[in-house]
C-alpha cells in the first residue's frame, strides 16, 4: 500500500506542504493514542473554562489544541495558526510559508461516551509580511492549499485533499504511518439519507422545515421515496459517512440566536469540509451560495451548512430559493 508522503509526491505536491501535512498527521496519531488511553490518564471531563465561542471546554479540547500548536510551531513552516479554541491567531515562525486553521477536537461532546471525534484542518499560503493578524486569515475557501480531517474511530482515518481529488488513508498501528486505501473518493449524486439535528426543527427557517417535512413523508410525499436519518453529533463523523456512501448533512440557520448564522464555523469546519466534498464530486452550500465562495468577515464566523450528494444538495438549496 502507498504511504501518504509517496502519494503526495506522486501528485507533485510542494515538498514543504507535504512536510507540513506529515507533521499534522504525526500529531494526530499522538492525539489518537491519547484518546485510546483517556480514562486511564484522567483526561476526560470538563476543563472548567469556556472557549472564545462561549462553549464549555473539555480537557481534551485544551490538550489537543496545545499539542497541535506545539507541533506546528516546531515545523518552521507555519507563520501563524488560528484555532477554534483561541480568541485570536497565534504567531509562529516569521519565515513560515503557511497559515493553518484547525478544530483540534470536533465533536468533543462525544468524548466521554467513547463515540466519534476528529481533528479538522485547513492550510493556506501565508502572506509576505512580518506581523500576522486575524484579518490575514480571511481568505475564501477556494484558495485552500489543502484541507482534511483525522477521524478517531475503530480505525484512525485521514481524509485529505490538496486540490487533486479527495483521498483516504488509514493509520497502520505497526508502522505508525498513514497508508492510502481509497484513491479518489466519489460521492454518489443521489441519496436516501440525511443528517440533521431534528431537535431544533421549531427554530429552522420555513424552507428547511418544508424540505425536511417532505423527506419524512417518504414514498407517499412529493419526493416519492423513503429516506433514513442518521446523526452522529460530530460533523467529522457525519461528513465521513457521506464521503463513504453519500447522503446530505445540514446544520441550517435557526432563530435560537439570530446573531449566529449557524452553528458551524466557516474557517475551521465548513471550508475544509466543503473542499473535501467538492473534490469528491459532491456539493457544499449555505442556504444561498457555495461555501467556498464566501468572503470571510472574521475568523470565528459561523455559517449554515448544506453538503453532500450534489443532486440532493441542489434540491435542498432550491427550497430556499
């Protein structure tokens, strides 16, 4: 089986970008090992603080964030990082070529029940300036040099794109290397599965309420086929399922807090997942436009997300039009 570095070399990836991706994956392998021994090391439970999003932090949120910051700083390739757990960007090497954004532990509410969690990351070219500010990270998703996630489950899986398709690699426990096992993910255009947090139904905009209602009517409704609902409560898990067998994932706008356009963060979650989805033949939209075409306004910006099988995404978006 082809190892990650060889596969990237075969795609003519910039050696510096390959080295950076390798460093991220080594750190993620360490996070996977930490998760495996979590109950033994007293690293589960709450950290007793809130992050910049106003959310309670888990101990492993903080630990994995610090691990990634240190690993990226040690590469000498990263000018600055931005994280879901940091209020502002964090400078690293002034001579670094890249900016890295990440959600260190997506789905951290699943940690204590031993369910799916993952690390999501996004890489951009760094501007040629000495001092990096939050505004330097406000780059449209189409300009990502690479995006990916590491899913910590029964197997540890890296899903990655550098703009040449979406590929999956599995961590080999013997060699501690990521080995290619899906060369060119392809999301089916049609689907009979959807993922949404149905508990928020009363807060959704009317078009989303109508769309989901039509799905639930099954073969007797306007869609004339039965749908199944799946919900992992971690974006990384739901998107992984869609990349494996198709489906639609949405975390739509809701009126619980009108100041927040959605739950998911554009820079750490929506953009990298949108690039992975599009590179696999799927589609990724807000309720108005492709996610990758959004001009970011701030690093912690939230957006509605509708992504997955292209035909179903288009149907859902058309309800909003």
